[in-house]
C-alpha cells in the first residue's frame, strides 16, 4: 500500500511539472519595412489572423507579425509557424502581403488550425489606402486619409476617423465606424452596426443586429433583419 501511494504521489508531482510546460505559449515574431509614397495602397490577403492598422508621419509601411500557439510542443509550434507562410511584394503602387497556410497544417480550413493564432500590426503613412481581407479575425483601423476596404469572414471591424470612402464587410461580427468623409457601405451577417458622422452616402445592412447612424451627408439606406434602427440626421 505505501508503494502504491508513492507511485500515485509521483504521478501527481509529474503532472504538476508537465502541465505548466504544455501551457506555455510558443511565439514567433517578424518585422519588415518598406519605403513608400503617400497615396499608395496596402493590400493584405490572409487565410486567417487579426489585423491592426495605425497611421504615422513616416513615408514607410511597417509590418509586424506575431504568431503564437499554446499547449503545443516546441517542435509542433515550429511546424505551424513554418506552414503559415507570408510573402511580400512591393510595386510602384504600394505593398501587397499574402499569408497562406500550407503543408500538413492546412487542415485548419475545416475549422481546426491546431491553435495557431496570428496578429498583423501594420503602420502606414497618414495618407494611404487600404485593401484588407482576412478569412478569420478582427480588423481595426485608426485615423486615415484615404480609402478603406476591409473584409473579414469571422470577426469585428473597428474604424476610427477615415477621410475617404469606406467599404466594410464581415460575415460574423459587429461594425463600428467613428467618422468618414466619403461614401460608406457596411454589411454584416451577424452583428450590430454603429456609425458616427458620415459626409457622403450611407448604405448599411445587417442580418442580425441593431443599426445606429449619427448623421449622413448624402442619401441614407439602412436595413436589418433582426434589430432596431436609430438614425440621427
């Protein structure tokens, strides 16, 4: 009996030692910078990953990518990081980024990416245009002078003061826009839409949430299949 108790205690001790190791997050960071001209375009096409965009006074696009995973061995984490491949292409028009999952980890498409998480932190000139598309993750854009096209298949969209036209679309999340100088088109299949002042035309639609618009300088169209509508003009 004492021998069995010692084995049991040893097993408990081993579990306490191993479990914290499994819970440790494995992480990989990378960074790239591109000298650009104001008024260009930043294009992102990602299989999944959250996106955060801020503007600054530099004529430079900086891309910071963080990949991380919890509860996986260092070897497995390295495989996942390698399979999520990011390519960059700079042209006279701006910078294009493509992020795709390759290799044995590609089964994420069926809803299982084995716990891999990806975050893009993008810095762009104040006068710049965005064309962002992620198949899974939220997108946030700070103040910007330019056009903003943002689309995600599974996450919320948050935009600050955009001095230009905005096209915002999500298949599963809310849309929040502080202010826009230009036309606005916003559509979500499952969330609310909150819009501040817009100087141009406004067309907003949600299949499952409320709509709130503070003001529109042009025509206003708002439609919801499952929530109230509040319009202030």
